[in-house]
C-alpha cells in the first residue's frame, strides 16, 4: 500500500485517459460520475446509498468514521484529480468535505493529495511548455518572445490531454506537482465546512457577500 496510489477522477473521459497514461503497477483510477453527495447535509443512510461514495469506501478499504482502520488502507496516496474549472473545484470541495467529516485520519496522517494539472500548453515548433498558473504562462511567453508560430492551448478539462501529456504533467511521480492536504487549524476547517456546505443559508450568504470581490473565476 505504501507504494500504491488511487486517483479519484472526474468523469469517464478523464478516467479513460488516466487509465491509459498511468503506471499500472502502482496507480489505480476510480472515475466518479457526476458530483458526489454533499455529506454535510445528508443523513448517514442516504450517504451510504450514494454510488460514488460507496465506490470510494470500497476502493480505499479502510472503513468509515469510528470503524476506520488505517492498517487496512489499500493506497497510501489518495489523489483527487479534477478539472481546472469551476465544476472541478466544486467536486473537489465535495470530496474534501466527505474526507474531512468521515475519513479525517487520512488527512491527519498525510494520505490525501490534490493533483495539479496544467492550465496551459504552449508550443513553438517542436518546443513544448506547460503552465500551471497565469503568471507561469506569462513568463513562458516572455521567454518565447520573438519566436514564430507560438500556440497556446487552455485546458478546460483533463479529457483534453492525451495519455502521455497527462502522465508527463500530472501523474509522473518524478515530475508532477502534487499538493498534500493538511488539517491545519481543525477548528477553523470545521467552521468553514459547516458554513459553506451546511444547510443554514443566511451565514453562507453573508460570507459570499463579504468575499464577493475576491472572486477570480466565476461560472455564470
């Protein structure tokens, strides 16, 4: 298990590409169809009847809540890999809510990660670069200034990459940027999950109004 990784992937399209690009010896792929249940609002029986959640529990193999046993963990790297867009961010938040509420020892012991797929592919002739942020894209374009036939592709989803590109940029342990999820301030984390994912509307509305001007990417 300490050598094995489970990728939780958004959709069949990205899942198929990830399956083709992975290292089959150590990397498993679990495609999640659609958005999983918001467990902050759901009863336990409804949560356990959700197909995506049941599939995750089975694949991870360590149990749930008070019955969770890390000695039964089948993968020591559980990696959330979603698209770099608003929908992908929402799915990632739903998954983080589930793990925080029902499998928190995975976070405490450093087993939960977030993949960092590139936002842009920049090509000039046979030269190829990947940018993981707007600033990085601008820096690469400055480096290529003066060269001809510069092309920029914005990746809207993981499915837009072919298998070799996904491996090279996001899945290769030797080269990928990978963000480890840490518990940080547990009390603050508990509060923000309750605020943003709970069923009380007014505090969430107030939070959104207070932070509206900080929004960078908005899906309308």
